[in-house]
C-alpha cells in the first residue's frame, strides 16, 4: 500500500489559486538518495515561473509537464530514510538541500511537501546555528551568490553563453549589488563582504538599515537616484534583478571590470561591453551538496545571515505566492511544513 503525505500540487498552470494542498504519494528514495522529512521550504523565482507555465519563454522552451507536479527546490529537514548506497548520513540527521536543480527545472523538484527524496550528492548537514526556517531560505539563493562570486563548482555547459562563468577575486575590489534586498541579493552582499570587497547595495529605501547592518559600505535607493548618475569605477556589478535596461550598469564599471547577470535574458549590451573592455557573464545555478556543506559553516560563524521576509504554513502556499509576486521582498518567503 502506498504511503501518503500532504503536498501542494499543480494540476494546471495559472495564478496562485492553482496551488492545491492535498494528499500525494510519499516518495521512495532510490539507492543513492535520502528521504527527507521536510520542516521548511522556501520560494524562489523558478517556482513562480513554473506555476505560470514559463509563459515568458519562447514557446519551444516552455515545459510539457506531466501533471500533477510539486513545485519547490529548497528544503531543510531531517533524514527519514536512506537508499542502500548511502553511508554519509543517518536517520535523524538535520540536513538542507537544493533539490535536482536545474535538472527538474520544468517539472518541479517536489519540495512543497512533507517528504522529498534528495540525491545524496545534493545534501548537506544543516548549519547548527540556525533553525530549519532560516536554513530552508538559503540553498538556491546562497548557491547563486556562491557560484557567481566564489566558485562555480561544476563543469556543466553554460546555457547562457559559450564560455564558462568565472568568478573574480574580490579582495580589495569595489562591488555593486543590484537587487540587494532580495533573496539572492542580501546574501551576495554578505558573501562579497566576507571575501574582502567594498560593497555598494542598490535597493529601495526600506532595505537600507538591514543592508548596512549586513555589511554594505554604501547604499543607493534606486527609487530616488539612478545608479548611473552617482556610481562609478566599480570592478564588478552583480545584477540580481534582470529585466529591461541592464546595459545601464556598463557605464559604472571600470575598464577590465565585469558585469554578472543572474537573469541575462534581454541583455543587449555586448557590443558596448566589448568597447569598454568589460566582461559580461552569467551562469545557471546548480545543486551542490559539497558547496552547501562549505557554506554551512558561515552561519555558524555569524559570517552570513539568512533574512526571512514572511512565513506561511504549507497549506497556504497560494498566499505565499501572492506575497512573492508583490515585489519588494526583503529576504526569503518560507513555507513551514512541520510546526
């Protein structure tokens, strides 16, 4: 008899109201997988894109799903069972992970649920200094910051460009983070600061106190001042927002510097970048348990903090998606599974 669990599933694409809290089969771990009893899971932009059917993508890139599917990639929880080839963990271990990303980008990785099976290579022990709610907010956002700024950690082909992304040494460099109040941005500020950079954070004014507290040396309120009118001579700009007019950042970067784009779709400034001798680069974040294990020591040392914007029960995933769609998020939106 199949064991069941509670999960939030999609039976069709659409707005937040298509998220259905219901019974679903509990997964079984394969030989090289760990079954995790989820305590918390956080929202990330790909969750919203997939729920909507990736309608912003060209038709040939849009998913052809097999419904029902379960969204979500980021989890923190406890090992409930292990496949026969797993020796690194024990039942009861507290763990966290970004699950099967981007491998399951178009079909959902199964994290909006009470249980999820996770490849052992993607799993790490949860930082002991933070709870499951904060740990669940870290994986995709902190791995994005890490793989852009510290170490790529893989040799998979880059879907955005013909060359591999290469992080730049940050010690003594001037770094600007756009979208610094969001999930990726607030962690990128802290990672860059930890690596020895002087960091300028760009966000709306409500985030200034937090970002200065997290280590930002300077702050620009984009609602009052355009970046290009007040900033200059940066070694690196990391844009965690995307959208229109990313080319504007080229004017604030010194010759020989770099522009890192978390969401590069729509960037049209390659020719200008070439004239200015600026490297423009992007990459696709990928699951990596070894990096999460390395990163996990930083919260324990109070080197980085995960900021939580809001917390919802798993059954209120639709309300969580509505909150995430409103914008001006400070940190991460989290679904708490085990109360």
